[in-house]
């Protein structure tokens, strides 16, 4: 039986405003519980909302970046439900008239092919607080610091066909919001959260299958695992002749499984209606154009430029622009060393490898873009070989000194003095008479061995091109 | 139109109000009377009338993104029914 | 002395004939004597009032020109007052000491007024008789067997019984005007957006508006001067210049066109009330106004639309009362659900619960279009009726209520109670300003006249009311109260 998977993602992005969506309370992560909860956030009677200008601007920035329709008149609604981390008993959100309407973004798959994924809408809403389930004598503790933080909920069309596409979509979103600087996009801290609607159907079936909603997926890796688990679960049920129940499920990363959230089973009726404490938010063309004028270069544009201006392959360019920090780092390296291809290699292989091994972000990198640029410049001017450069690179992790100083200190400078190299080669010829004879008898393969001996003798510092040349001359 | 007892139970649940079986009938009757009063408006044809959700024909003012609130936790938690370690306490939430 | 208007008291204070402390003491004494019977106040802030009075005396001595400086005032217990219990007439908030001041409170404090205390009200402003208060009903000073009207019944009774010089109220469907009519005082509901709602506990956010309850139109103008204006903390507060409302009081009514809505003189109107209003209209004609019969064809539907919109908004506004961060929480909850349900069922009274249920029903899945959306469409029709009428006339005049104050307990049926507001509710749906002023009597009880003007035309309303009060003396008639000494 062939099954087709249908996935739609709802991504909540915390906008990185200084103050909350409807109150002048700070939004910093990690503050002591309830120290960033003012009388409006606590829903004290008589308090009223006033909208944050910057939150609107950020939402419009996002809308323009995905080429979406911008709501000229967006309306806030109340979404009613009771939960201890929802102080007003309703969440202020946007139902019928969101700030960002239909748009799209392009994802690149592993085989290099591209797909355009539709974004249904992106609406603004308030975040809820947090329930802390550690035991307080059998009670739950409520921290409302996060309550009222502005969120942009980005809803995709159900157009994603497997977990990898979902991850690619999520990564693309992440990259866009980082380029726009509208959120820190930190999934571990919850500033970007993902819910996945997953269903499967028989290949060719025009009807969508019953879907489940998986909540609480807090890393790219878990998005893939949670969806794969859920697809497998649904498939087993259907193949056994069972039925999928439409429900909310929670992804448990420890057990790598999804399970039903019974507390959310009670059919909710959110009783949306227009929030009477707020008036319609009206945006005119001049506003939209002003926001558009401030848009930075976005990942797709940057990739095209890297291909056109630097001659990079679309794949390499795609890897480099996938993170704003990496793309900026790369551009600084190129500016210093002047070699885009070499820079691309060093950034995507050596540097990225180093960061990933240590779980570092670009800001944490012990090797600044300037120093990496200097290092590559030394390869270019033959001060060191590419191989020695790796040794220097390793040294640079611990040693914050300038590249030249490290090369000097460790005596890693390439030997290009032909007299010195001749001495090395004479020693190799003298020490390996059998191999020399074999070569002279026409066994070309032995040449590589002799070069290797010379390099070893120089502890890697001899210029390999010169070694080749001189050795060949001497063996003639 | 008369409201069923079961509907009273359903909306009471949504509103987190307790209506016990003994009261449900009386509550249903009272609310049905109110709905009858309300339903007089159903006789009017409003097909092409734009709803008026607000008496003001005005647009939302926007506030600069500035932090204007200070930490008043200790003072604000004095009026709370149950707090510990800066947290509001509620009976255990089961997810 | 205590019966004097703000204008008169202010002159006496500034002329040094009496001090604010003396005046405040006199009101506090009278409250102590009469309030146990009238139940107009829920909280009296004696010490704080005297401290404010001392401050006011210093300001007066320094030449302060604020017309309310040193004038004793009562706030409806719906306005948050920092450090003072703000109960909203409910068990839910009986222990709620507000950590902040409402804008209206802040403005009166800044102007030097003296807060005597917080007045009784229908629970969460839901009622037209003051009988839904958790703190017991207020008695009408004209006949303590009768209701003072509601929901601002405590404020209206306190002004009528001279337990304060002025009071604040709020009006969602008639809650300032109807009690003002029942108690024989002046009550103004300003245009929606004229007065900040910050710190005013919400009943129905798109209808609620704060306003003055006092002894004359001139006093209402003085109070509105203090209360009105843009507040950045309330998104629905309007950015319109506030005129000096006392400046136009003396304008002549020559040429004023008064609309008489047929629907306000139809079936159900008490004959005495009709007669009193008709007599008042003749008075206006003498002042140079012309009377024009008009129609407000959708007036009757205002009750239907209101009892969808107001409960729907209220059902959400009252969700915050959940026993978590402030206010009442039930004892020993078994679990979260039990805490929510028992807290809310024990904390709210029957009428409040009824309206929450009606509002929840109207918004619930499958009913939204038939109820909420429909009601908002009716609301548009009602607003259009007024816009059409104001093409022909300057103000609309009729009775505030179909009859004078009724007996306590007389209207136990909620629907009968809802019909009390048949003349006042449409104004809230349309957001217009309206005033009720005393204009006659029925069996020794006050009758209120209702005057409505176009958006933000409070100055005109006050001018019309003031001219009527210059020509008549209904507003200065006083109830005779037992336990009252001759002063």
C-alpha cells in the first residue's frame, strides 16, 4: 500500500520587541518568576491593552519577506478558554483579519530541487505564561513573565509531504526571521515553537485523512522524529483497519513517541469575537513601502548573489546563506582573503565542523572572521600549505594570537627556499636507493612515496609543488 | 426557544460555572426567557447590514516599544490567594 | 450646607467661609448617621478623606483654582482606587485592594477632590435596581422601601441624600441615567471614548462609559471638565479637544430643535411620567425651542441587541476572575476544574452568572451569526436611526425610565428588569452622550427627563439641561430623610 503524508506546520515566533504586545512590560528571557508581569499582564480588573508599534512593524516585515498580502485593516479577536497561564481567560489573537495574509516561501531539498510552500497566514497574538509542574505540595506554579509577549503564528498550507520537507520549511522560516531580525528564533528557549498537523492518505486519494496535531516540538531534529513517529503510528492503525482520532498529541523526546493529550480532549469552543478593547489596526501604502524599504537582503537573494558574484555552486551558496550569521561571517572572510571558493570551503567544512562539535553559535566562535580571512590569505600567498593551515587552524582555537604570530611561533612557515628543499631531496634519494631504482626502472607510483618522504622530513612545511619539481629534476 | 438542560450544562462548563442538577431546570427556564426577548431581533432582515462592533469609527493607536513597567511582584502578590517562590499556585495542572 | 452644589461649595471654600476639612467632617458625620439605613456606601475612607481635605485646604490657601479642590466626592466601587477595597459589588472582589488608581480617580485626586468612599452598586454593574449587590440593596432616599435604580444606585442615592457633593458612575445601558432619574439627581453618560476606561472594571467594553452624578447640570459640566480627555492607556479613548463644558451653559435655547421620539411615548409609559415630561417640553418651548416628532424605528430592538452584546462581552471580561491572582478563591479545591467552578459559582451572584451563561451561549459554536453578528447588525440600524434623527433635530428628549422608582423586590423576573432600560439602552449601543435631569414628580417620587445629543456634543446637552434647571427647581428638591437634623 502506498501512503502519502500531508503535513502543515503552525510555527509560533516570539517577536523580539523590548516590551510586550499590549503593555510596557519587559520581555527578557530568564527573569525571576513574575517580575515581568505588570497589572495588565496579570489581568487586573480595569486594565486595558495598547498595541506595540514595533510588533506591528515586525509582523509586516515578515509578511513582505514572504511576499504575502498585508492586511490593510487587521482586527484583534478574543479567543476564550480557561487555563491558569492565561490570565484574562482569553487570548488576544487575530481570527478573520490577520496582519499577514497569503504568502509563500521556497525550500531546497537535499537533492538540490526546490519546492514552493504556501503560507496561509501569519497572525499576531499574545503568548501565555508558563506552568511549572515541579511539585509545590501537589500544586502547580504559574509564572506569567511570558504572558503577553508578542507572537507571530505562521500557518503553512498542508503542502509538506514528509518530515524532511517539514524540517527544510522550518529551517527556511528560521533563516528568514533571523535575517529580518524580528526574533532570536531560539527553539530551546521557546522563542520559536512548532506544532505539526499530520495526516496520511492513500496515494491518489483526493480527500485528506484525519489529522492529529503534535504539540511541543522544540528542535529541528525533533520535528523530523516526531513526524516520522506519527506517520508510522497512523500507518499502522490504518493498515490494521483502524481509524485515526482527531486529537492533540504531545511529542515526548525522551521516549521518541507522541502521545494523546487527554486534558485537551474536551472539545474546545473558543467563542472568538472582536476584542472590544482594541480598535482595528489600519495600515496604508506609505507605511508598507517604508517597511519594505528597510528590508535587508534575504537568504534567496543572497544566495543568487553568491552564485553570480563569487562563482559558488548553488549548493554551497545555499549552505552559506542558510544562517544569517554564517553568511555574514563568510562575507567578512572573503573581504579579507579575496578567495570566495576557498573561503566557502573553510567556513562550511572546518569552521562549521568546529562549531557543531562544540555546540557553538557563530558568536561563540574562537576564530573570528578576520583571523580566518588572514589564515586563508597565508595559503594564497604560499606562506603555508593547505595542510599546515589546518594545524594553524587547530592552534587558533586555543590561541587568540594573530595568524602570522602563530605560524611563526610554531615554526610552520612553508619552506620555499629551493636550496633547503634540494638538501631534503638529496637526503631522501640517499636514504631510499631501492625506491629510486624502481622509479628509474619506470615504476611511476614510487614517485608519490618519495615526495611523501621529503614532506615528512620537512615536517610538512616544504612547498609540495617545489618538492615535486625538484625531485623530478633530480631523478632524471 | 427553550434551552435544554444539557445545553445549560455545556455552556456552564465553557464558562466554568457550576450548575447543579437541581438548579439546571430553573436556569434553563430563565435563560430561555432571555433568549425569547433577544430573538425578537430575528424578525428583522439584516442581510446587507455591516455589523457595528464598536461605536467609534476610529483606528488603533500604537505605543512606542518602550519598557514603562517596573517590577512590582511583591506588592502584586500580596493580594493573591496562594503564592510560593514568586509563583502563583494552583491545583495541579495535568497535561 | 451639604445640599449645596459644587459651584456653591467651591465659592465658599475659596472665600474662606469654610474649610475642606470641616466640609469633609460634616459629610462623614452624615454618612455615619444615614448610611446604615441607605447602604449607599460599601467603603468609607474617613482618615484618607481627612488627609486629602487637609491637603486641599493647603492648596486652596495657596490659591488653587481647581473648581473641585476640597470638594468631597464618592466613587462608584467599580473604579479602582489604590490601597482601597474595590469590590465592584461582588463577593468575588470583596477582598480586592486595588494596587492602582483608575484614570478617573487619578484625575479627581490631581484636581484636589476629597474621596469620601466607594459607593454600592449592582454586582459588576449588572442590574437596574441595585438589588444584585453582594453588599445588600441601596435604599432610595425618597422612599426607603424603593430601589434607587442601578447599577450606579449607591452614587445616585449618596448624591440625593447629601452623603457627598458629587459622585462618579458608569453607564453601560442606563446605569447612570436611570438611578439619577429614580433619585432625583443629574446624571450624564458621555459619548463613548470621552472618558478613559482605564481602571474602571469592565462590564461590556464597547458600551461602558464613566460619567458624573451630581446636583445640577452645571456641576456635571464641572465634573466632566475633570474627567474627560485622551488617555494613552485606553485605546478606545478619543483624541479630541476637551472644551470647557461650563463655558456654553448660558447659551440661549432660542431656535433649538428638540426631537420627540414617538417610540419613547408609547405603550408602557406611566401616565404621571408622561405628564411630567410633556410639561417639561412646554418649558423648553417657553425657552424658545421647537418640538419635532421623530421616529427611532428600531428602538425596541435595542433591548434584544443589548442583551446579546453586553452579556457576550461580559462573559469574556469576567473570565479573569478565576481565583488565581487576586480576589476570591474557594476553600480546599479538589482540582483545577473544581477551583474554577466553585470559585466562580461562589464568587458571582445569580444575575452575573445568568449573563455570563447568556453571553457564552450567544458566542458558542453555531450561534455566533444568529446572535452576536445579528446584534451588531441591529446595532448599526440603531446608530443609523440616531444619525437620521440628528439631521432634523439638535437633541432628542423623552423620559429616562417608563416610571418612577419601584418597590424593592418588585421585579424578580430578569426580563421585566431588563425592560427598565428601554429608553436608555439604544444610546449606549450608538455610543452617544445623554443626560437625565429631574423634571417632575410622580406620587412624590422624582421623574427623570432624558436628553440625547450627537457624538461628542456633551456641551450642548449640558447647555440644554442647565437652561431647563435655571427655569425650574426640580433639581433642587430634596427627599426628607428620617434621622436628619434640620440644617
